[in-house]
C-alpha cells in the first residue's frame, strides 16, 4: 500500500465527512466552480460548506454545497444555522455541488466547523428533500 492510499484510509476512518457535516472551505477551492465569484474587496478567505457525501461512497472526493449569508444569491437554496448558539443563518445552494478532494482536508484548505459539526436530523431531511427536488441530483 502506498503513502497516498494510507492517508486516504486514515482519513476515511478518522474524519467524519458524512452527509450533513459542516465545513469551512477556502475560497480558492470554491472558485474552481464557475458559479462562485468573489465580490470585489471581499476579505473573507473561506465560505461554509455542507457535505453531500452519500453512504458507501468513496472518501477520496466529498461533494459539498456552498454556503453564504446572502439569502438571494442562488436561485435554489436551503437555509441552516452553522452555530446553534446564534440566530444567524447560512444559505446553502449552487447549480451543482463542488467535489472536494480528501487532500484538501489534509493541506488545510478545508476544516471542520467548530461551532456545529453536523446538521440536526430535521435539517438533514430538509437537505435531502432540497437535493431531490431542487438540485435533482
């Protein structure tokens, strides 16, 4: 087994990247998707992401939806809290999920949301409905 495969195996065991987990993703990764454009003068270097990883799928690539504070940025959206201690909500949506590679987790381009690791069961059901109805994915 080579070094890369060992890292992938360790990542799959140690890092919960399952459906509904919440992350912060550097904007350089979001910018790989043509539907994401930074506003001029934007100082923020990351935006939230929510994992759409399906059961029994490879840990090497985790599809995520982009999150932001703008309610009308996307024509298809779903809204969740990234922090249960705050009333502030985050809008998630995009034309298609961004595939984030597991090496992006290892190099620090993706890190877990320390305020809330995973959506509630009700939020995950809402996310599933959103994916099926709006994204048709």
